[in-house]
C-alpha cells in the first residue's frame, strides 16, 4: 500500500515554507525543469523554489494546480470561492466544453470537490468515453511491401529492381486502415501521463481500463510539439477530448514526456494568465453584437520601424474592430490583482502605445481597456487613468474588474441576455 504524502496548500502569488524538508537530487532536477516555462528563456517561471537551511520555500505565480514530489504534495489554489470547481468551469467556458455535471454521490462530491486532479481526470475520462462511443478514428495509410500475392497495386519499377530473379514475389503498394494515428496517440499519451497522478480508486480503475484499451489501438505520440488537428466529420468528436489532453501534456512536451521519471513525481499546472485571456476572448467573441470583430494575439508589423523596415512586431492581447464606425479598441487581459494595487507602469506604457497606433481620431480622448479578475466586492470595480493629460496626445486607460464567477453562473444558467450585457459593458 502506498504511503500517504503530506499535503501543503498555498494560494496563487503567495509563498509556502515546508519546514524540515530536504530535496533529493531527483526532486531538485524535476522542480528545476518544471518551474521553467520555456527552455529558451529561463527567467519566465511557473513557480520558484528555494532550498534553505530550515526547509524548502515555494513561491506561487499565476500558475495553479498540483506539484507532487516523493513525500509531499503541493497544491497551488486559485482564488475562486469554489476553488478548483470554478477553475474547471472556467476551462469549459473558454474551450466551449459542455459544463461537467457530477455523477458521483454527494458524499463523493464532498470528498473530492476541491481535489483538482480528481475533478480534471473525471472530466477527461467522461469525454474519452463519449469519444469512444461515437467510434474510434481510423485513417488510411499507404504501405509498401514485397508480397507473395498481389495486394493493392503493383509497383513495377521497384518490382523489377527487387524481384528480377524472384518470380514468386511482387512488390505492392496498398492502403491500410489504421488506428495508430495522432488523434489516438495523443489520448494514449495523456492517459499515460495521468497514470502517475493521485486520484480515487474508482477513477484510477477507469483510467487504467481506458489506457489499456488505447494501448491496443496505437502507440504514444512521438512528436516534439502538440499536433494541430484539422477536424472534419470523421474526427470532429475528438476535439473536446484533445483540448483536455492538451492541459495535461502542455508542460510535458519537449521536456519529460519521453524521459522516464520517478513514479512519485507529477505536475499538473494551469496558466491563469493564458486562461483568463481566453476566457475574455470567448465572452466577447460569443456575445458581442455582429458588427464587432474580435481578434486575439494578432501580430502587427510596421508599428515600429528602422530604416523603413519593420524593427519590432506588436501583439495586442485583444483588439475589437467596430465595422459601423471603423474604430479599433485595444483590450489587455491581465491576471493581476489590480483591484487593490496600482497598475504597473509597463502595462500603462504598452497600452498607451497600442492606442496611439490604432487611433483614427485627432485631438480627441483616445482610450484602451485593461481587464483584471475581481474576487471581492470590496475591490474597486473600474477606474480611469489619463496618460499625457491636457495634450493633443491624451490617452485614457480604463481599468475594469471582471467577476469570473458571475459570468460562469450566467453561462451555466444559459442566461444569454446577461452575458450579452456583460460583453457590451466591457467595451463601453
């Protein structure tokens, strides 16, 4: 029987001290790899850890989820009132996944409602079953083989080279219907990664059953990046499952997916910065009137030039183009606690530049909008900052706090009227 581990909890952006804990060399190496977001830029971290004489200090950032080491489990919790349940709902809203209805008894819900791994794996298995019920995807792959009897079509050129002295053989090309394709390989890879995670016995049993079924169908995915799928009527039912697999595999690719590590280690962390931006984009895209065109992460060349050539590209988080008056509004989603602290100077400079670039009116108060999450009614909901006031270059920056939980409530109640009002309110 596996010995239970000590559990430590910390909120996002806060620090945790685990007194008396000394990292092993394997744990140290694992934390070093998992803390870095991009290997090409080691300054950007999911979290920070510091080994001290009295123990280990963990400092959370905007990533939430679970880090499990040999003897301890570290849970970095989001600030939502309902914890990881709201986080799962936020993922479902952003990815247009039907909101997950718990199938467990009330006792099971009370036991696991704040266990991120348990909730997420149950959601994944729920959609894997739906995918399998609609049919396993197969794809024709062209095979070449030297056979004793004709299959498909003969390749006469290769046959002449290979079988010129063997009249009993014929070199053939034929199409084989296979299940060992990326659509299935990604699911198997996600199940393999999830096998290391701690979950309830019933969930573990179901996961192992699906893992063995997919292992009979295909091998694990061996690419260096999460693949981009083109969905059609044959594989459309895989899309939701692939979205859920991505969150499990995103921190494994190019680092640990193909390197065996201790079965005691695993990591499942969600980037709240990226998720919050997706959340806002989905709200605007889905519920703004049709005369607005929402673009996310659109690269723009020519805003900064040197010797008449583009020197730097700019990439606004979100831009909203109004087809009626031909204006572009720049929006920036920041997962920061701006309800209680001042907006950082770098964010103000960035948005001021974007606004000047997109402005098509002279000598008027141009503006852009910065969004941040709101968790408490005591936080300031909205305020305005003027850059270069009382000049022809004056720019207004509107800061607006979004209640993620209120939007999720309306979405689960299918209150489209409220959601449309909220979307329009954001760009006023």
